[in-house]
C-alpha cells in the first residue's frame, strides 16, 4: 500500500471521528436544551452550540455581559426567575431582589458554593478562598477574616500611600511632556506594586521597568493563546472532562513563578529572623500554627491564596479607578466637586492621607460606589445549589448542582432601581438615598457570608489612588481615545474594548 493511500485512509478515519464527535455533541446539547422545559421553568430559547451566549467568549472564565440581555428579557416577561444556557450548561437566572437575598443570605447554606471552574486534584496550588467549597471554604474563611480587619487596614495604609508615589511621579512626567497617558497600564502598575508591598514586603518595580517580573505575571494571567482558548471552552462545555484532563484555570508558569518566590521569601525570613507585618507573614503564621487541624492550612493553600490576592488586588482595584476616572473626565463638574472635598479634608489633616481622613471623604466614596454600580469588576454572582431547594411561593424544585446566577451588572443598570441608569450620578449613594436603598440591588462585592473578604482593602486602595491623582492633577480624555468605552463580552472580569488615554494637567 502506498504512503498516499495510508495518508488518505487516516484522513478519512479522522473525518469519521470528527463527524461522530460532532453528532455526539449535537445530541448531548439538544438533550440539555430541554432541561428547563422538563423542569417546567420558563426559559430563553437556546441555539446550538452557544446556548444563549451571543459570542464565542474564548477568554471567558465564567459569565459576562451577555447576562444583561438574559435578565432584561426574563424581567420583561414578568418572571422572578427563568432558565438559560451557557453553551450546554443550564443556568437559572434570578431577577427578584427577594430571591437574591434568599440565595446570598437567608438560605445561604443551600447555595454555599461558587460556580467557578477549578481543579483541586491536579491543581492544588490554586485552591483558594474564592473557589473552595462547603466546609473547606467555611473553615478557611474563619481563618483569613482577621487578615482584613480595620486594624490591619490601618497597618497597610502607609504602604499603599508609599506605593502611590511612583504613580504620582508618572502623572507628573506626563503633565510635563504633554503626552497621553495609558491609564490602564499606569493603574495596573500601581496596584501591582501595592500587592508586592502588602503581600510580599517587596518592591515589584512596576514603574521602573517594562519587564518587571510581577507585572509580566499580571499580563500572563490574562494572556490569550490558542491552547488557553481551547481549554476555556472545555471548562465551559464539559467541566468534568476538563478536570480529568488536568486543565487548570491559572497558567502553570504563573503558579510556578509564585511558588518559587513564596518559597524563597519564606526561607529568607526564617533564616534571617525577619518579621514583616504583611499578608505573607500572616499566612505563614497560619501555616505554621495550623498543621494539626482537621482542615489544616497547607503550603498549597498558602500559595493559592497569595495568587488569588494578587489577581483580585491588582485587577479589580485598577479597573475601579479606571472607570471612575473615565466618568469623572466625562463629567468635569463632578471631578471638580470630588477634588474640592479631597483638598479640604487633606488640609484638615496636614496634607496626609490617613485612615481617619479617608472616612471623611464621603463624596469620594459615593464616586466609588457609583462606579461600582455601573462597572462592577465581577459582573455576575454565580452560586451552585447544593441541596434540593424551592423558592418561596414556587413549586419548582431546584436540583443540586444547578448554577444560579445573580446578574450584578444588569441589576446596577436596571431603571426600576436606578432611574436614568446610564447617567453617572454619585448622589445616588448619599446618606439619605443609601439608607432607603434595598441592599440586594447593589452587589459589587456580593452579600452575605460569602461576600468579598477584601472589600475594605479594595475600597482603601482605590481611594488612595484617586486621591493622589485628583489632588494634584486635572485629567481629561485624550482625542486618541475612542469613546464611549464599550465593554468586552464573554469575560469574567470587566474590561473595556478600547484603551483609555488621558491628558494630564498639573494644578
């Protein structure tokens, strides 16, 4: 038999396998697409193979902006909840604030797990507070809560202020050169340096070198490659298969890098008897003292939680500052109002940013709250039902394993709760308005026992960054920026499609 005949035979065999695989997926998807009908739940009409997604969403870890349209359509039908599909996965979408409360607080024990892909068997170094399940999560939460108290925030604050010096210098340089400043890169460098100081007691040097190692790792986490695209599709379509194949949600190069840095740092501190009041020190003490507990805090736990703190700390806070400055540039009168408060309070505190001065900047906090309403970094709150459950007044039983989704972005843009929702208006969060607001229609940090443990730190970091910029500089959107900014679809963490460039004028 000639080589060409063998080659043609192999191609034919491969083609048959592809066709059979496609047919299997088609049948599997079509069966899944009858799930909500079989449950007697009103639902959106799915389309093969995306379900109700409207884009491929290769970079997606979880649910993105597509859920806004799901929410709108179900609410338009007068439904308190309804079914949808993310690829082949059935998802229950909630639209009623009372049901948000039930899932996140009142009946929390029925929805304790997050719907986020992770692989504990093959990737134990990326098991962390964000992805852990059931009792493991509960015990770790209790152990980590003391790390984020007000007392710890007071200790961390001077470190954050110090890290903001180089960011302020970057703005100074651009004000003199009159060049456009890449806002996202600048803010990400600031927050990366903050995490370096807070978590490791190290100077990451994000402003001094484009090749700074930790800044490169921050980019690597969100870098898209053909293999990462394929892996992410598998985690969305076939989670069990993806786990058996050993697919991870964080690139191995990132995990290996942090493992090495953490190991070397811990070894140095132990040998030199160095004690630094940072996140790594607190976790190291927990690791050393917890070895005999049933749910002991392992070295893998330590690595996983440092990595998650790095990701959450640098990206979510930089995103919040990014969108806050975008809106303050579009509303210069609000920028001036924010600046006046900052300068007044700083004047009362000898020009210093202190824990007390932050508490007095109430309008700045309103600006941040309004930014998070319009641009929550995590756009959806996804929980897994862990035992049979019925919502109040309903006959449908939600099966264990069902993903239940609360669309935080859609809620924040719902005109029933926020009139003229696309208008940036910090007065929505003044004392009077906030006191009459249903807390379950403002969910940038989640709510209930599994809310964001780093909320205080995120608000503090974002506030300090905005103070350092607005107290010294007037900013405006550069003509080289294409506005209005639009949001990328299919992403777990919110990102704009366009780069935001600012003009900087020193006051």
